[in-house]
């Protein structure tokens, strides 16, 4: 295991935001996609998940955002054992997690503004309470001039930033991103990365799955490396850009 | 562009797409079902009124067949019977019918023969009874026998029982048809909810992963289908109301036919239709959506 203080199998379960203990995952009766994963993330930490295609990066994220259930082992989020959560308790946990999905999952019949405001609506906030915050956030991610646009009319990078805005609008405790820079040019990738760093500085625990080894190397952040369903932890490789 | 978008004036858009191509088909089918349900309700109300009218008429009347004894003319026997019956408590009026009425009753069997008047045809006495305290056939019979009259009392009880049985049958049949139509409407809405969820699985998934609970998502579909059903119910009810009004106008005061008299007030029966349709849709869509959302997990 790494000596990084953010990743520790021995840290107190109550202090960890995410804790995996010998977790495995298989879909249906298929082969194990993940096996024996054990790691813990401390609050405010920033990690990448790396590995070749099919290594299980997205599956690991799915387990964290409650998009799949582990077939073995135990997962704790915010100190709560996911296996013991009732169906009524799971939405509250989900609301503490912001996710930038690999395929973005923007709602095509809603404007950029409505898409970004979605988690706040779900939380039950009144429009008057969050209008200005959403507008400010969209301006911050560079979509100030595209608030009314429908997703189909947005460029790839704009969609990506909209998905990020939606993921962070609720000020989540955990921010997950699955290949957030996969479809954008290097300049945009850098901007997006800096956005995540800024959110991390504001207190969010960040976990990003990526193929972009350069970004990982330049970031100076630790990485959870997946290969063949197994996990190894890689210490920071360089300085932050 | 951005100049035209003012966040301060922004209002949340519906989380489900406002219109879907298949909504038109759903509204049409539910409209037809609501129309049929309203017509059934109007038919049952009219049939019930007709049955009440007939049984009320029959219960308020009785007929006595008087046969003259030797030494007494049929007319004299009928007059004496009428006088006797008029004195019975609960009899409002007793009237000996003209002999022509009696002949009219037998003419279909005997034909229009010349010497019909020579036949000993029994005379009829029509009695009007007090509907609040009508005497029964036994009391009338006793009074007639006390006066030595050979008479048979028909208080129409056999007919009244038949009419009441027929009215009950119509009521139950109407209720069964109404429930069948409501069940069909519920099934159509459940089917549409399933199709809606399947088509908008992306929305369900995003809402779910964004922290919406099952009830929140189910309510979106519930509201959508309740609105559609209310619109369909309104169209169906208005159409049925127009048909009912046409039936009323076509038949004057008795409706289309005296057998099925539609009254203006009956048209109020269609008023709850939109609400009922929305309630059925709400319950069915909520349960279906909840079941499907849980199955998705």
C-alpha cells in the first residue's frame, strides 16, 4: 500500500469518506470485473483511477455512486455500511455524491440551466433559492452565454462542462468523474482538471477515472491503478501543473 | 442567445418531456373508455328511473275482476264492488270501468263478433291506492267476500317483483360494465406508464443517480398520466353529455323513449368523470412506476 496519508487500509472507518474492504463485483453470472479491492479515501483527498480499457475503472466508480452493488466484500460511505442501507436511505447518500458520467447523461429535453439545476430541484430547493447560484456556476464553467441552450446544440467540451456543473452544483462531499477529459482537446482538459482542483480545495473528495497518463503524471496526485480487476496504489509521480 | 436568457425569470421545466407522440393515442383510448363509462352511467340512471316509475304506478293501482252472480247484472255487480272497495281504508278511488273496456280485453281472442254483449264478460273495477298506506290484496278480497261478491283482486305484485328484479339486473349489469371499463382504462394507463418508463429510462436513471427517491420519480409519471387522463375524461364526459342531451331533446319530456327516460339532471352524472379518470390514472401510474423503478435497481 501507499504511504500517502489519504489512502490507508488501516485508517479509522469513521474518518474515511470511502472505504472498500475486499470488494468484488460481477455483473449477473459473468466473470468478476473487480476482485479483492481494499482502500480508503480520506475527506478532501484527490485521486485518479487509472488502468487499461476494461480494467474496471467505471465499475469501481459505479460502486461508489451506488450504481451497482458489490457481489462481495464491504463498502462504507461516510461511515455507513452500504449493505445495511435501506432503499429509502440510499437517495440521501447519493445526494452527497456528484458524478460526471462517461456518457454525461444530460437530459436532452432540458436546457443547460435546467440540467445544471437538476440536483437542487431533486433536493427540494425552491427555484428562487438557487437561480443565481446556478447562473454563477454556469458562468464559472464557461457556459454563461449558453444557459438556455439545449444539450444537442452544445459542443463536446460544453457538454462536458455542463455535466461537471451539474455534478458540483449541490456542493457534494464526493466528486466522481469518469473520463471527464476523454472528448476534449488538451487545453480544455487542463481547464477541466483545474476546475476539479478548485472544487477539491473547496473541500470535495475527488476521484477521477482517466486514461490520460500525462495529466496524472503532471498532477502530482496519487492514483488507484486497476489491472485485471485488481488494484494497486501508485504514489504521486510529479508536481502539480 | 444569452441576452434573451434571464436567470431571474427562469422557471423549472417539466422533468419529463412535455409531449410524447404516443400521448395522442393514449388520450384517444382513454377518451373512448370514459365516453362509454359515462353513457353506461346515463343508461343505468335512466333505466333505474323507468323501473321506479313503472313499479310506482303499479303499486299505486289494483284491478278487480267482478263476475256477476245469478240474478244480478254485470254492471250492477261492478257498481256494488266499486262501492264496497271505496269504503276500504287506503283506497283513494274505486271506479267500475265501462263494459267496453272489458270487451276490449277479450276482443283480441274472440274477435269483433256482433253478439259480444250477450256474453257474460266479467267487469273490471280500477282502484287507486294511497301510496303511503296501501291495503293489500287480502284486505280487498275480504271486503268483497263480505259483500257476497265473486271477484278476483290483482294488486300487480307479480309485475312489481318482475320489474324490480329487472331494475336490479340493469343496475348490477351497469355497475359491472362501468367497473370493466374503469379496469380497462387502468390497464391502458398502466401499459402507457410502462412504455413511458421504458422510453424515458434515461430520465429515470439520471434522476435516480442524482439522488431522487423512488416516490419522487413515480410522482412525475403519476402527474403526467393523471393530467392526460383528466383531459381524456373531460373530452369523454363532454361528448357523452352531448349525446345524453341529444337523447333528451330527441324524445321530448320522456327522453328518447318512454322506456329509457333521460332527464336533464342525469347529465350531472358525467361531471365526476375527469376527476375519476385522473384518480384511476394517479393510482395505477404511481403503483406501476414504483414497481418498475424498483425492478430497474
